[in-house]
């Protein structure tokens, strides 16, 4: 029985995009984080003084986005640390764990806004319309400015692209709060504040629910959704000289690193390289562990 392990470390994406984060991109991300956190503080203070739950809601959503930016920056720093004897896969999953924590916080914040928004609809409070408008105008300017900053690397980095999209969403949220303030100033109507808060809450909850499955799949070592395990198995089986393929496992160490291991049955040592080349060329998987067997069975394999 011959055992050959072909193990090549080479970053490959679990998605079709190429996530290239440079030191310059990280600098832009950190600037966006600082600006958004300062804005959140201003919005929370303004929301409390003005009595506007929609403004507080916009601040909570903005804080969540800012934390997402910080997670991306920290993950870049931690992810560059080399693997050691304890963490043999390295530290790239730090971003996934941080994203999961932020997801939970986003969901809880959304639930809080739902409760506050309904309460404001039932029992409208006095709201300082002009204060809401001015703070929201400031928020809109900051949102557009940070969107411009993140747009700098949006074409080359998936993280930067997500930051850009979230900043645009924040800008629309700020417009909604401005409308709420305008309704108070022009028509002395305050229930719109609660409606805007519920819309923001719905968006936050929706984002957290949609993002939950992909993050959990990575933490559970699930196969990437864009890869068909059956198709990969058949392609390997079609290589001349391979009698059988089994014990196939595909998982993501992080969002951008896919790994595969499998056992193949055959007698030609070159089969390992052929399988590796197939996986790299057709499925863009270069981080592989391929074991060659020349025995009739694999008693230690369950798959």
C-alpha cells in the first residue's frame, strides 16, 4: 500500500471573486471605521436629545457596519500571522468568527429597533425635527464620503466592495431619517419616525438572516456552494488509471481558502499530480491532500 500526500498551500477563493486586500486598502478601511464610529456617536447623542428612534436606529446600523470594517482590518492583520504548532491552519478563520459575532449583534439591534419603533407608533413622542435633519444631513455626507473611500478598492477586493455597498445603504437610511425630520417640521407628524425605524430594523434583520447561513457553513466545514461534489468526484474518476475515488472532503478554512482531500485507488504514482492538475485547472482548487492507495479496500475510510 502506497500513501502519497500532495499538499500545496496556495490561497484560492471559495467564491468566484478574487479578494485581494492590500495594505493600502486596509488603510482606507481603517479611515472608514474611524469616521463611521464618530458618526455613530454623534447620531446616538442627537437621537437621544431629539427623541428620534429612527436616528438611533441609523446609528446602530452604522455602528454594525463600522464593526464589520474593523473586523476586516483585524482579520487582515491576524490572517497574515503564520501558522504554528497549535493553530496549524493559521488564523484566517478569525474574520469568520468576528463576522459571526457582529451578525448576532446586528440581529439583536434590529430586534431592539422593532420594539422601539412599534412603541413610537403606538405612543408618538415629541421630536426635534430640525436636529434630526441636521444630524442626518451630516450622516449622509459622511456615508457618501466613506462610500467614495471604499469605492477606491471595490473593484479589487470583495471586502471593500461590501463596505462600499453598506455605506450606500447607510446613505439611504440617512435619507429616510431626513424625511422623518422633515415630516415633523413641515406637518408636525412624528409617527413617521417609528416607521423609518421599523424599515431600518427590517433591513438589519434581513441582512443578518441572509448572512447567517454562509458564515455557519464555513464554521461547520461545509463544502462551498459553488462547487459540485458529485461533479468533482466524476471528473477524478474519469482520469485514466484511477479505479476508485473516495473519502472526498471539501471545506473552507476561511471565506477565501478552499481545501480538498481525497483517496484515489490506482498503481501509477503520477495519478496524484494528474488529480491535482485537474482540480486546479477545472475547479480552481490548489490546496489539496491526495492519498494514493493500491489496495482493494480502505478500512479506515467512512466515505
